[in-house]
C-alpha cells in the first residue's frame, strides 16, 4: 500500500507550471513547448557543453568527443529512465536486463574477464549528477535505480567519450556521463507534474515545485516514483540450463553455505518485481552576482531492483535494495570553485540470501577545490580533491557467518591536478592536463594525463587530436576480501589484494566536425585504445586430503582451495569509428543519426601463470575469449522529431546493436559456456498533444514492435511497454 500511496500523492499534486532550466550561458529557454524549434536554427546548432572542460563552451568547438542531450529531447523522446535516454547518444551501448534495469557502456570493454560479470557490469564509466559522483566503490559501477533524480528533474545529459581521469579522477576510463539538473526560473512559484501508467503494471510519476521568494534566491523541491513489473517471473539456474519458476528452485541442489528457505521463495522475493523506487530532492540557489553563487542540494532515495547476477552456477538473479541520503554544496567565487558532497546509507545486494556478505552500510565523501586563472589567451586551472569511501558489514555479520570481509574497510584518494588551455591565432586550441592520485590501497600514486588540440579551419570545419591516459580506482571487494568457508568436507578461501595494480587505458583519437549547411552538422571520431592491468580471483593453492567420517566407507576426500585477486597478463585493444549527423530540416522537423563500428581484441594472455611461491599453476585462458565478441561490433540509432500544427509532437527513435557472444565459467559444471545474443532493433514512439497552453496528454510506446529477443545473457525477454500520460504546466 505504501507505494500506491506515494503514487496517489504525486498524482493529486498535479497543479502545475514547469520549472524552466537556465542554460550555462544564462539564457532562459522554454523547454515545455511541444515545438522544439522556437529558437533560431543557428542557436540549435550551437549548443553549449560544460563537461569537456568544466566551463561553458560551444559543443562544436569542444576538443573532445562529446554529445549533449537536451531537456527538450529527453521529454519528447518518452524515455522512462536515464539509461533509456542514453540510447539517444552516440557511442553508448545500452542493454536491458530486467524491466527498467540496464547495462550501460561507453564504447564497450564489457565482460572482458568472462565470469567477472556481477552486480554492476560497467566499472569504467564515471557517472555524476551536478558534479557529484554517484559511482559505487564496493565492486565498481553505477546502480542506476539508486539515482534520486527523474528525467523531469534534468536540464541536460552530457557524455564525454574517451579517458577523462585527468579532469574528473579515477574511473573515468571510458568516459563520463554527467547529469545536470534544472534550476527554477525567476517566477514566484513554478510547478510541474508528470504521470503515466500502462502495461507491465507500470506507474511513473514526478513532481517539481520551484519557489523564488526574493530576487537572487531560488528553491526547488521535487519527488519521483516508479514501479515496473518484470517481463517474466522465471529464473535461469545455470546448473539446469533452462528457465524455472520460483517454486521449482527448491529442487536445485545448493551448497550448505547458500541455503534456500521455503523452496527458494525467500531467496527470490517478489518474482514479478523489476523496479520499485521513490526519491525526493531539495535544492537552493543563491546568486549573489554573475561571479559569486552558492548551490545546495540534498535528498534521499529508496529503491528495489531485480537484475541478472552471473558469478556461479546457483544464483541466476539478484534482488537488491538500497536506502541512501545525500548532500551536495558548491560555491563559486570569481575564479574559485569549491564543492563538497556526501552520501550515506544501507545497501543489500542480495536480499533473501542468508548472510552473503553483500549487506553493508556505506558512506562516500568527495571534496574538490579548483581555481581558474586567465592571462590573455592562456587559462590555467589548478585543483585539489579528496575522496573517501567506507563500507561496513559489521552490523549484518558475526563470527558464525561467512562474509567477504569483516568490519569496516576504507578506500581514500588524495589528488592534485592542473589543466592548461592556450588559444593561438583564434584557430588552434591546445590543451594539456595532468593529475596525480595517491591511494591508500594500493599504497601507490598514479598519473593520468590528457593532451588535445583542435584546429578550426573555418567557422564550419574543425579537426581534433587527443591522446589521454586514465586509470580505474580500487574496489572494496577486490582489495579487502577475506572469506573462509569450511562446512567440513571442503574448504574455500578468498582473499583480496591490497597491492593490485589498477587498470589503465591509453587512447589516441582523431575527430572532425563539419557544418555542411546552416542546418546540417556532421561529426566523425576514430579511436584506438589499449587497456591493461585487469584482475581476477586466481586459485594459487589446492589440496585433496583424506579425512575420517562416521559412516561407510569411513573416509572422505576434503578439498582445500585458496584464491586471491591477482593481475593477469592481458591487454584489451579497441579500435573504432563513431559518426553522427544532426539535420534540422525546418523549424518543425529534426533528424539525428549516429553509429559506431568497433572491434575489441585481447592479447598477451599466457595460458598458465606460475605462482612459484606456492608451487601451483592456475589456468584461466579458457574463460577469456581472445576474439572478444561480448561488445557489439556495431551499434547506433536514429531519431526523428516532428512538431506539427503547434499542438502535436511526434518523436520516434530506433536503436540497434549487432550480435554478441557472452562467455562465462559455469561454477556448477566447471565448463566454459557460450551464449549467443542476437542482433536487436528497438523502436520507440511518443505522440503528445498540447490541449491547453503547455499542458499535454500523450501516448508512449516503448519497444512498440514488441521485439522479445533478450538484450542480455540470462536477462528477461524484452517485451513492449505501452503507456499513457499527462504533463501539467500552467
């Protein structure tokens, strides 16, 4: 009843006027109009971007590969969550696992290590909200359902493709996804509400209220709610190689340290549920002057999600729950920028499993100070930052339980960085950035850098060159694991490694941007990257000993294995080309398209690694595919937006990815399994009608051709979802 009460509360509060965002240049844009093109064509073709250099600049002139998804495009597209909206961006791979739960990658590098596909698949892309990092340091990656903002809270999404650690720090290895939220305009009160419902028991609602009590001071309060059912209620245990109902799972033999209660019902709670989340946010903005401002935001979220888990032969799906709170403060004073953010809460990544060691309290703190110094055509930005992540399982385990580690564990980073930008002859822009990160674990310092240059041949043509290096940060599980399981007849030990080398990527890129006519732009980027220092849990000890037992034949063989996270001699080479175009046919019709062709190949993999200190050999080549077809070789999309008759708006988009091959090490059989994932076309359509001022009614058809092929190994079938909704703004 609680979730229905929340939904109803948001529904009845739909007396409204939209919160209008403010662009980085300070220009107010009405983003609620069904006609996207109230602006002139020149303004539409010259959108600003912030995330490339942490300052507003023309996207056309930006020296890095980047894209901007505007509020207009997001709302008109009908996307129901942030990952789905990212299907409108070049260079981003988005695959649905269960309804509303996605795997998101910039340029791939997914599933490099075979069976290391656990809770969050992409550990190399940094995700931020208003410069606040929302990355998980437990096992890496982003839990998308835990983001507290809805699409209705977002002014724009900016994606920077390629290593960006020199600017943003660790884990920006393949790029950055930066979500920038709205600010209320300078009106006394503005209210916006959006509700939609449809098939698969879908209920989606959001509400935002902007208040401007006095000049220069503004407030924004928002809330959102989402509930989605799974497209199926069966599970795929690897040991039986077929989908089973929840009631049938109790027939599956399981190790004694993974007990299934009530025939698996507590192990797999709410089999119909895919996503259930609600969140609330508060923001305050105080603009003293053009050069001095203070921003504060705080919020909470409570989320549940069921998603694919691939780690052993027993557990096909995990049900995770997260309750977190955050605060974020930013001050700008002339050229000085200071920011502090803190998030804390409780997460259980395996609800229903007894004491799995994945239930923990967590807190993350991030503080940054930067200063912009400009002299003639030279701009310098020195800065310092500190990051700290704490994960504590102490409240959920005791001496009688196994856990991946005990008590509280800490990861911290102290960083210093410098970025220099020089403009020569108003045509050649040169950029150099260097960052030094000192980690507590490993006790080592890593350097990341970026060298970029862009040359503006004329007002309509630009070429770019980029060379950069980025590194992944440490994770709690890889670093601090200390787990011993010994039920009597076998013993398993897993240890982390505080001296692991961190994965690093070097990338070279060439790109062009061309404005062929006043309303037609193209972009092309060719890239090559090398990634190394991958790590895996490696077995370094094995024994088989005869032990007495109280039944015939009065003896048994007890095996002992010891495993530790180790770096492996493996390189991932990736080469590809991304192309995109933007064609504004007229003020009512816009066509955008993009596509990426890429190839990932693995090399330098030795068949066996010799742990001489233990006198034991471990083989791991079998689970790694040197051809590496887990990343699709082609992916892209096409969008068409037609604003007709001042009342109607039609937005259609098509997203496609090619065939993929997923390989994993089946722990139940110790065999290497290969799963083919077929190519897929996903077509979406939203049609809206403005019935009064900027208030709209709409139908929203997601995957409207009902393409049921799976997008992810062992995920749900991807059925269509059909919704109707209202957006009130008056």
